[in-house]
């Protein structure tokens, strides 16, 4: 990082972040809900420094205080949006629980390799102060506050609102959105202050998706297909973009990292499409489909056609490459997005999934004419499940991957992963021309955890990463 006396956490710009130090440890929540093991979820610290004697090992486990929380995504008390504020430090990790609606605040500053619990926000605070539940995405704000998107109301119905936490005390302040303006469903969000805008997405009603996926629930209207456009300053909802059936279940949303950019991408899970959203010359926002992964006609599966099910997407810090995972098909794809409207596929790799050539599913017709992949074996371990959560190194050369989506869906689609635990893998990236290859020397097997096989989910680096940092 360039010298900057008196500056706050993170980096001056995305391109400066790419020059940051190599990641040495990563944090990731590990889940026991639905596995048959009655233990609290925990935050694992994994050593990822090749020269370390504990490389590729879990070096610390911080158990939560309750069972069946379903830890999911995490965020920071401060990030690059606070770069100019020397009083801020990225020393607390915010861990919302998707099912229990509890929020844990973790001290990662005192000893980064051995985090400790700092505070716990109880579900009743979200219920009574905000009328919200099922917290998902956490982002720090330049104001010093923390904002967490929620997916439901306390009864399990869909409700896309936002909780504000005080960045010092971590007390619930109240709602970010105005009364009556919550979206029908919630999930992820990203803001771009230079254009006074925030965008949010929709998964579905928590009570519908809690224990698995029922396709009938889509027809019954329990899943979303819209993007919501918010005024960042006034917190008013300005616009709703309905992407229709092709945009059903829009999950992760990413603006380009360049804070001047007025466009980004969202992965729409059900039909496996990526939409580009953008600001028009008239000042409105629109969305267009720019990537489509075709369904494969199959037998031996729950439906006659299998979608890719795009679950996680991310953009490299130089805004050159887009990555996403197809959680059912079992592949990760890398696209060159230099031409924003015409992404070009430059890398693809299979790491498990539901189409393995020795599994029960047979592909009858594939528009992409791909062979059914071989099982992926790394360090003698057959990879259970399928690539899901992604995190890219700051320099764009290493892609870390975990295989758990959400325990209720893991149990339905990958019962072998429930028995064996999930894994963490590392993909070497050609960040010049494009291309993906497995690091055969890297595997973290969460099937061998002391408390029994666990489901590892989203990854975070202590110094920030390309899915948690936003620049002002």
C-alpha cells in the first residue's frame, strides 16, 4: 500500500488495493445447522500463506453462543469507504445469522489469528426496533454506521429492509429505509455514493426457502425477480426493475469497483443469467441480460432440465474480469468484461457438482455440448458438493472457493456434503489472458473438523477484499 500518514482502513482506490499484501489468513463461518450435529456454528481462521508451517490448516475456531444460527455472510465495521478517517480501524467482523436473526460482532483486531466475541445483538432488537429478520449482507458506511440487509419480517414473510447499527456501540439504531418502503423481498445490496444510488436484490420469503427449494414456490410468488434502486442520500426507493422470469432469484449484485462507474452485474440464479444494470442518459436505471448459461436436459434428477444455478459472482478490482459459480452444474466461469455489454468467456473449470460422469444424473442434451465432468480429486479427497462462494485475491491471481450454499439447500441437493463436510479450494487465475486451473496442493477439508463435518461458507481477508470494500 502506498504510504498515507493518518489515513484510515483499506486503500485509496481499487487499483491501489491490487498492490496490497498477499493474504495470509482468511475467515469463514462454518455451519452445523441441518448437519445432524447439535453444536454452535463457528468462525474458522485458515492459514493460506504457503511458507507457513500451518499452511492449509484451520488455526483457530471461535464458537458462537447459540445453536442453529446459520451464520452466512460477513462484513466489516470499517472498510475502504472510511479510508480518509484515521479514527477508524477494520477491527470488527460483523456476522449476521440468516436463520436465528442474531448478529455477532467479532473482535479480529486484538489477535487476528484468534478472533474473539465482542458483542451479540439479539434477534428481538431487529424484530422490535426494525420489524425485520433474517439479516444477510453487511456493509460499513462512510458515516461510520453499519448497514445490514434483511430478507424477512419476524414471521418469515418476505421483506427487504435494512438495519442500521452504530459503528462504535453496535446497538441497533433503526431502519435505513423509510416506513412502508421496504421491498417485497431482500438479499444483497451495493452502493455507489458518487452517483447517489444503492441497488438491492431479492432472494425469497424465508419461510419458503428455509428447508429447501420447491419449484412450485416460484410460481406461487415466494421468490423475487427485481432490482430496487434507492436514493443514497434520502433513503427513498426510486425505482423497481422487474427482470421477469429470465431474472428470477437475483442474488449477488456488484457495481464495478471504479467509484465513477454507473453500471454493474447481478447473477440471477434460477435461469442462470447475468444481467448488466446501468444508468441511462435520462438518469433512470435499466437492466439487460448479457450472459446466459443454458439448462441441460437430464434424467435421474428432480426436474427434466437442470439449470446452472448461478449463486455467487464477483468482479476483479481492476474491473476486467467477472467470475461466477454454477452451483448445480459444478463449474466456475471467468469472463473478460472489458466490453461491458458483451462479456467473453475466457476460463472455466469443474469442481464437483451434480453432473459428474459417475453419478446418477445423465445429460441427454446440452446446448454447450460439454462432456460430463470427472469427479474432482484434490490431495486424495473427492470434492463433495459444488463450487459456491468465491473470493479473489487482491492481485487477482488466486480464487478461493467453498462448496456450501445454505444448509437447507445443501441437504436437499448435496447430501454427501452433509455427511462429509464442505471443502475450501484454491484456483490459480491467469489474470493476463484469462484461464483457471486447480492448485493441486491446496485443500481445506471441513469434514475433518473436531466437532464433526461442517459447512464452510463465505470468505473474508482481514485487510478487506473485492466483495466487501466500496470506494467513495
